[in-house]
């Protein structure tokens, strides 16, 4: 969650910086130090993203060393998949045969 928030913050700040540079190219002067503040914010977000990604890798390595699951989303992906249903067959297993219809209640059976 924190990783996604930091990436969003970086993207939003970069977008804002782009707007400031565009406005500057059209003759509008940015506020005093505005560009430096935006660049500093992007740098802070990049540093925090790197820290969070390193932490994720540490946790995964520790889990792998203990024999725990390591099949979560790749570092930096920010997405997660829902686990398979409890009654779902294992991945790659053939689908079960459909049950035969119950004919005991049908006339003429």
C-alpha cells in the first residue's frame, strides 16, 4: 500500500512539474522555488520507493529461507491476485468429470 502511494505521489508531482515547465514555456513564471520544490519531492518519493522495494525483497528472501511462500506479486508491481478458491483444482490439473445425472426420480428409468 505504501509503495503504491509513493508511486502515485511521484507520478502526480512529475505531472505537476510538467505543467509548470509547460506554463513557463508559454511565458508564465513559476512561483519562487516551485520547480526546486517539485524536483525535491520527486527525489524523496524515489528514495522512499527504493527503500520500500528493498524491504519487500528482504521479507521475501527471509520467507524463502524459511520455506514459506514467495509467489506474491513481483517487487514494485503493487498489485495482488486473489488466492484460488478452496475447492479449485491445483493449477495444471485436469478438470474433474461432471457428475452423472440422477435418473432414479425420472419415469422410465
